[in-house]
């Protein structure tokens, strides 16, 4: 875990990809959670938002809540966080359910936990406070954490920019596909498109690939080889049963 110096010599921890997710116990709108131990064996997306009762955050929560079942289909749970208090969270989520309309979404009930972090303890553990952006609000941070409690993806957005939730679902699918099939995914990959096979570990393997000896593998050059995995194969491997 790296460290960054904030104003007044306050040291802010910055977890990195590949680090164990920092542990915390917190009260949420769904009761107390112990993170990440409560989510062992499942993927989790921990995401922060700047404040309750703000328009961009409202649009994001409505979108995430509307997609919750899609994420659950890939064994992935959602956990939100801001530095607001629990009663503010509850009032805001009730307002979203009772009053808010965004695109074709209305009557949206947020059922995933929203963490109370009024002391900023969790936000500081995860490096969600960016003093250059705002010293008293969390930025729009996203941490994708695997079933072993390891951070696999970190994405930061500024306060003014709403997140792309289709991309977050694509990230989950791509990480799970890479793990299951021992491959990498190219730019803009979607299930059903060709994937990248690991680089050749020897000159002999590279030669065999270039000569077409490795069944199903196509190479543009020795270091750039792909193979086909159908959407059906991907979905069968990564969708929760």
C-alpha cells in the first residue's frame, strides 16, 4: 500500500491493485458489515460518492440499483459509501424511491448497503479523499475486489463526472473471464469476442504458434496471438449458478 502526503502533513494511504482490500467494520443502511470478510467467496464493488442529496450521485445510485441483479448474476455484490451519516443515507434513499425519476427509471429501491463514514476512516483507508478535488468529500472511487479479498481494479472519477456502469459490468466480466480461461482481454472486449493468449514462454512455443501448430490460436506476430471463446462458453463459466 503506497502513501501520499496530504496538507498538514496528514498521510493518506493509497491501496494498489494486487493489495488485500483494507479491512473495516461499519454501519450501513443494511446493518453492520465486516469488509471484506463478509464477502468472501464473492466479487465486490466498493464505490464512494461525494454526498447524499446531490444530482450526479442520485443518477448513479438509481443506475446501480437498477443494475444490481445484473451484477449479482456474475457473483458480484455492491457496497456504496460516503462520509454522510446513516440517517442522511436513509432519508436520501427514501427520496430516491418516492420522488426521483431519471431516464426510464423511477420507484427505484436501493437495497445494497450504503456505508456510513462520517469520520472518513474508511474513505482515508481507501484513498477516496483527494484534497486537490475536495478535502471533505470522497471522489467517485471504484474498487473491484475478488473472492479472495484482493483489489483487482481501481477507477477514480472527479466529482463532476458520473460513472459508466456498463463499463463497470464489463470490467467484472473481463476479470472473471481472464481468471477462468487464463487469458487477457483486448481493448473494448465483450463476451464472445476473441481473447489474447498469454505470451509465448519460449522461442519454440512462439515458433509453433506462428506456424499454426497450436490449435485454435491465431497470431498476427509471435507476441500477439488470440483465440476464440464463444459468448456461451464465457457465460457458462462466469455466471452465478
